[in-house]
């Protein structure tokens, strides 16, 4: 077997093995999203078409056109197919990097490119195959390269916008793939490819597809690690809050044992019932219905009002059909009582829950002496209460926490929780 034939076979076998392996991986992959798997599947189908197009182009270009003129039309078709598919693969790379965008302008350019190249069937404006079976370019023969160049620039832009700010290391695979494609186009333009079945661009695209598939799984690993870190952080915060809440409740009962044993007895029974009914919610750093959280809070405030006769806690819950993290309201009410209202002879704390234009609003207001919010860490128990509630609301609900305080008048803490998706809400209600 001639050495050149062996080289061709090795090239074909290598490309086929890579593409077949990629196809199998995409089919059995259960980690990437369904939408991304569809994009990767379409990429592999187009790559198979490009490989077949390269083979057909090679053998058709070696036919004697004078003897078989019908093959000229077939060669035109294979050329149009190749020029149409290659930019499409680059645009699908863009869909992988930024799956949420529609990329409308890119698809418009793909359509224009296909239309321009299709003119070869009836015009010489783009390209033609002459009677000697030679390729001849027209005035629009470079349309495919211009479209591809734009898409490569767009691809790099997407990589930088989507990942450059947070994870600069995530853009190296998209960037490397672009470099491979640009180099391959240059080599195809200067290299005599008459003896080669596959172009450098075909090899670069197959290799780039493998790189993008690896890149997808690197992103999955990164997101999984971030989720694990966030979950561990929430676990740590919950381990801090739960003993804090229980310690303060038991301290209140301890104080009642000296001042009013009967009230201490009643309060202990109340607290025992609370623990028995709600221990599951307390042990899980997850979202719970707001009415469950109010039960936690009311138990605590009932105990505090037993200890402090001058304390009054009022509730107005107009909105109760949403979820929030465990121990969200209670620590804020505790802060409002201990660091705010109890500074007054007539201590009043109000908890208001309402539905306001796309989000749930929870307000905890006290009539305390107020404070300078710039000194929050020193004056309002931020080390355990406020900070942990703010972080869990942000991480678990996408919500926010805002504090307004007027010295001499009191403080209002506002939680804003966006409406949850109806499907997610239904699933939570089933549990």
C-alpha cells in the first residue's frame, strides 16, 4: 500500500474515532442540560456531513468533467454544502458558550451565507466549476470566510462576557479553538491540498468540538463545586443559628424559674411542643413555608412576652403562600426585641408580611431608640443574626435585606423575596 494511502487512512480513522467517541459521550451524557445535548448532537451530525463532504469533494475533483459532465453539478452541491455548514458549526459553538441567548443576527448571517453560495447552481457570482472541473471564485466567493470571521469574533466576545469577569480561566478553551480554526484556514489557503482528502479546517473543527465538550464538563464541575461550597456555608450558618436560638430560649426559661416557677413550667411545656413539632424543619437548611417560620417566631415571642410584661409583638400576615429559609424571621425579631424595643418602657415589635408587585415583603419594625446603620456590626447583633439571614436570603431565594433606622424613633428591617416559579412552588407544597 502506498505511503500516501496509508496516511489518508490514518487521518480518516483518527477523525472517525474522535467523532464516534464524541457521539457516544453525548448520547449517554446525563450531566449536561437537555438543550446543550441537543446542540452537541447537531454539531456531531454536521461534522459527519463535513467529513463526507471532504471525501466527496476529493474524489469528484479528480473526475474528467468532459466525460461525465453531470458530476460537475454534484461537485457544486458538495461545495455549497461545505461552505454552508462550516459557519453553522461556529455559531453552534456560540450557543454552547451562551445558551440563553437566541443569536438571531448570527442565524440571519447563516441564512444569507447559504443563499449566496446556492447561487452557484445558476450563476457565477459566488463560484462555479468550469468545463475542466476547476473551481473558479466569483465576486462573492469569500462570503463564507467573512461570515465565519464575524462569528469567531462574536464567539470570543461571548466567552469574555459570560466568563471573563468571574472565571478568566474558563475562556481559554474557546480562545484556543478559535486559534486552531484561524490557523487551519490559513494553512488551507497556502497548502497544496490536492493530495489530501481532509482539509485542515475539518481537522480543527473536530478537535474543537472535543475541546468544547471537555469545556462543558469543566463548567459542570465548577458549578457543582460552587453549589457544594454554598451548601456547606449554609450548613455552617445554620449550625451557628440553631444553638443560638435554643440557648436564648432556654436562658429565658432559666430566668423564669427564679421569678415565676409556674410560668417556667408552662413555658417549658410550650417549648417542648415546639421542638417536637418543628425539629425536622430546624435540622434542614432548606426552604420552608412562611407559616412554619411564623410558628417558630411566635413561640419565641410568646416566651419573651412572658418574661418581659412590657413587651408586645404584633403580627399582620396578609401574604402566606411562599417559602423562605428556616430561621429567617425569628433572628430578626429577636434582634428587634433585644437591641431595639426593650430600650423603651412600652416595647412594641410589629411583623408585617405583604405581597408587593412581584415580590413578598416582610417588615420587622420596633419602636426602639434607633441606631447608626454604619455601625451595624457593633450595635445590632450582625455577627449572628442579620448577616446570616442576609446571606441565606440572597443565596437561597435571590432576595435582599434592607435596614432603615432613625435615631430616637426605631428600626425597620425589610426582607424582599421574589416570586418563585409556580412549578417550583407546587413541588415544594407537595413536600
